[in-house]
C-alpha cells in the first residue's frame, strides 16, 4: 500500500479485556511511532521504534501498555486489562530517517472505546 | 523535553481572509512540523521545515530557529481549509525522533 494502515479502525471492548492494535508502516520506513489522542485532548507520544535499536518507551502511561515491532515492519500495540481512561484514538506514524528524512506519515488511527 | 505552545486555540475567519497561526517551542530543534487534522479525519503532514519559508499552494510556513518560533499562513482562506492545525517539534531537539505536539488551532472559515 501507499500509506500507513492501521487495524481495526474501531474497537469496542469491555473494561478489563486485553486489546491488540496493528500498524503497517510504509515499506522501507525505518522508524515507527505510536501516539494517542484522547477526546478533547492533544496528541501524546507513546512509543518509538528506530531500526534495530531498543524502543523508546518513555511515553507509555503504564505497564499495561506494550508494543512490538516484528521484522522491522509491522507493529502491534497491546493494552492489557483495559480501563475506561484508555479510550482514545491510537495513531501510528512512520518515517524514513537519515538525510532528507524525518517527515512523519500518519495512519488513519484506531478508535478504542472501553465500556 | 520540548514544550510547544500554539495560538490562537480557536480561529473563525471569513472566506478570503488571510490567516496566521503561531507556534513557539522551548528546546532548540532543526526541524518543525505542521500537521492538519480534519473533523473525523486523519492527520496529514503539511510541512517539515528547518529554516526560512516553505510554500505549498495557499499555505506558507515560516520558521525562525533562533527565536524558536514558527508561523503558518493561509492566503485567500476557503471553507475547505476548516480543520485543526497542529505544530509539532522533536522532543529532544534535532530534526528527528518522537514529536511533542501543540494543542492545535481549530480554524473555521465561513463562506
């Protein structure tokens, strides 16, 4: 595909359940970011993968949140024991690092609703 | 850690007016991002700029690295420009890495 894709587009879950959100970055992009946007709030950083380096997890709000990036491509964000305050739009972005790179391309997001 | 401030938070304009949105940040950077988010829509990157000025159609972005300030201008505004405009800066300076976002400017252009 030409852009960043995310699935599912919408997810409704019950409090306490685990959820997995998927991101397919643009092919060849070396860096991948997860952000989230809560209702009425701005965008906040969650986690950042760059090549084979250890991910920057400094934005994860609690240890219920984790993410993996397999084979330097697809990434999965997992939220365990979801809480109502986890309800938000989760956005993935990818970029090509290095000279001339840095522009971030965003996916359409996954809207998570925790009942 | 970078802090990004935007103004105004809300802006209503008549079609055809010249629009300016301002952004300031606290940590020196090499590149700043301007993004656009339509209601219910995704986020689109408008500009990534390191110095001076960039122009794309009716959109112009300027940056003063020394002053840690950037502006986004829209000339001859149109109702389809109605969206939230967000500026973002690399969290730890430089030009790459995760972004810290301003709270956004909600622009509404009336016909």
